[in-house]
């Protein structure tokens, strides 16, 4: 779920395999501690007895990208924040083996009326859940773990 964002040609891009020790040897720009997922980043370093050099933190991946672009450090961001078409000056290094996976959930109250834009959001977020499946779950006609 996370990747290490580096400028094109950065020495870390050649690290095979990518290790926490290698990542910890650079200044790091990542999410603010209040941001969900930052505790998993810290936990990974702590479990290996490492102290990451977090020089800057931000609430937004685009801000982190800007700091990395300015040479402030390497970024640890959600892998989905990287767009190869737009982020041409960066390389995203797979770090899924370094950090625990994150899960995002949507919660809806049973029996509520949903507006069309909510169904649209659900279909963008989780395309495998059709409108009829969401309606069945909200009506209590299917167990919640089915969805």
C-alpha cells in the first residue's frame, strides 16, 4: 500500500531489495502522525530497531511530492498517490514488503436513503459492489461480510 518516492536517478532506486535500513539512511518526508497509516510506518521502523529521520511531514501526498522535488528528502506515500503519467520526475519504489497493509472501509447505516452520488462514490471506490448489492446490504438482506 505504500511506496518510496524518489527523484528519477536517485541512488535508492538501485537498492535490490529495498530495505528499511536503506530507506532510513535518507531524510524522509511522509504523512503527519495524525494521518491514518503513519503509525504503521513508524511501527515498521521500530520493529527493526531503526529511527527514521523524518524531516518534514504533511497531510497530503502532493505536498510530500513537492518537498521531494525540492530535494528535502525521499517520500513515503500511499502507492495510489503516484501517477506515472503526471509524476514523470519521480520513481515509485515498491515498499509493500516493508510496511503493513492498510485497509480503507466505508460505513453506511442500514435502512438509510442514499443519493445517487453516494452510489457513484461507492462504485468508484469499490467497483465490485453494485447498486443492488449495496441496497441489499442496507436492507439487511445479506450479511455484512458478504460485501
